[in-house]
């Protein structure tokens, strides 16, 4: 076995150094137990960005070290595996597996393109709404954007004679930007749109006593979200206009692919029916009282019993089992940081600057700081776990209505992914072909982030007031 490379050793040094410093550093504001927990958590979050090993390995090592050092009792560390939120995420990944296996996602994408892609702009809207339709049942922007929509975007660009390099601006760059910026926007619109959204809902209940059901999340997001979807393809068209004006080749390609697929298969019809029933179950939770997790598991059972996905397929779904391996312990550690008020203690000097401001202004400042803190993160889940509880506590301390504070930070936990080419799993997938330069990516990402803040603060606050939430 060959020794670790220098780059691997450097990544491990980056991971371990902050944790070692925090573990031994005298921090008078924290007890030794708080300092040790913070040290392990910080090293784990840094490892998510440096990636010396897969995320699951980082979490496994962290939870083992926490147990070995008696920082937390083992029963507390392993409690996350029994949390309903973990099984909701697991179920959602299995829905994504079924959407991919049956090619339902591709069928939806080609349907929108064949019907509506008459011009480059309407082609952009077709890509955007494909992602939106898939978002409720594909809970990962990496799986949805990276594995379903991005390959379609690349194929469309090729069909229209656009490749990375001299022909990138024909239309490939524009479609790449639309696909990327709409995938994390659609993540913001549904509780099941992104893996960390259920964690946010759990924090909302425990910290602010706000119940975020699937239906309430979608209702709160529908107006600002649809405003974003209505604006984004047009805005990107202005910021990075494609050179070509005719997209007939794209429509022809989509029609030919649909013809090759033929009529909807038995599995696709069954899957659509199950998804509709599950979404209806999530929407009607206030009436029947079943949790989102129970409804999702019922859908998984239906998928397995109808053999849309087999038990062998389920066992082979590494993404779903990987999510369980790291999601449960991560949830426990984030909750423990909040329970021990560690993040609140650390950010108190920062939040003190907005003390005494009117709550709308203070909340806006906290929200903007929360969004742009994502320049330091390569994972939305890591960002939520590390910062959401502390920032929510600070927002509530300003006197902001709990529902408004929860919703704004929840949606920005998704929208923050657009500012860099590494801020979420789908970003490298869209960026790596080379249709868009890094400087252009960051510039457009910043402009889009400002527009999103304006939309979700403006239209969002008005809509939430009409709903009687403040």
C-alpha cells in the first residue's frame, strides 16, 4: 500500500489544526466540555470542505473520538440514528433512486423542452421548471441538478453546436447558469428539496416552537420562489446572453428522445401515482396527523411492493445509506452545540452590533451575514449544522417574529449555494465542463444572490404578512 500523498497530508493538516488548537486553547467563555465538543465539530466541518476522506468517514471518526474522550455519552451520540428526520431524508433519497432508475426525470425534462423551448429564453425556462417539478421528490440538488438536469443541459448544448471554449457562449454557458441557479432555488421551495431542510424544520421546532410541515414550507415559499423562477432565466439571459436565436435543434432532440422512450412505462405510471399520493399526504398532514416521515415511508413501501424499485436496488443505493451514516450523528452534534449554547456564546460579540436596531433591519443584517458566510462552506448541510441554531437565536433576540426568522434563514440556507462554484454538490458538476469562467461564475453568483435577497425579503415578507405569520 502506497503512503499518503503530500496533498492528502496537507488536507489532513488543514482538518486537524483548527480542532487541536480549539481543544487545548484556553477559552474563558467556554467550559472544557464545551471547548472539546466545539473542537471536534470544527474539525469535522473543515473535513467536509477539505475532503481528505468521504463525509461519512469524517463523521464516524468524529463520533468515535467524542465517545473515547467522554465528551458525550455513547447513548447520546448514537441517538440520531433513531430520529425521524433521518428516515425522512433516507426515504427521499430512495424516491430519487426511483426517479432516476425509471427515467421519469429525463422524460419530464424532454417533455418541457419539446413543448416550450421555442427560443433560447423559453429553453432556459424549460430547464428551470424541469428542476422545479423534480424538486419535491429528489431531495438533493446534487442528484437532481448534477445527475438528471445537468446531463440534459450538456446534451442540449452539444446539439446546438456549443462546447466549452470558443463556442461556449452560443448557448452552453447560458443553459449552464440557468440549470445551476435554478436547482438550488427549487431546493428552497420544498421541505424535501434539500437534505438539510428537514434538519432546519427540526431546529425550528426545538428553538422557535415553529412547526414547519411540508405544506407550510411549500406555502411559505411559493410566492417568493415563483418570483425567483419567473425572473432568473430572464436575468441570466441579460447578464450572459446566448449568441444563437434558434433552438429548433433542441426541440427536435427532445422529441426524438421522447420517441425513443415510447409511451410511459408501467413503472413510470406507478411512480407518478405514488408520488402524487405522497405529496398529497404531506400537504394534508394538519388534517390526518401523520408525520412527514410516516407518509414518506408509506410511499417507499408502495414503491417496493410494486417493484418499481426492488429490495436489492434499495440495498445497493449507496447515497441513501451514506446519508444515514453521517446524517444522524451530525444532527445530534448540531443539537448538542445548540443545547450547550456554544454557537450563541461565540457569535454574541458579532450579534451585539445589531442590538437595539428595529427588528426588520436587524433581521435583514443577520440574514445577509448568514448567506455570505457560505463563502467559507462547501456544503449546505455543513452550513446549516454549524450556523443555523446560533443565527436563529440571534434573530429571535432582535424581537423578530419566530415564523419570519425561521422562514428567512431556512430559505437562505438553500439560496446561499449560488455564490461560488463549490458551495453545493451540484456546483462542481455544472462548473467543471468549463462553459463559464470562475470570475464570471462568481460575479453572476453575487448579482443573483443580491436579487434573491431582495425577492425573498421583499415579496417574502409581504406574503408572510398576508398569511398572518407576523
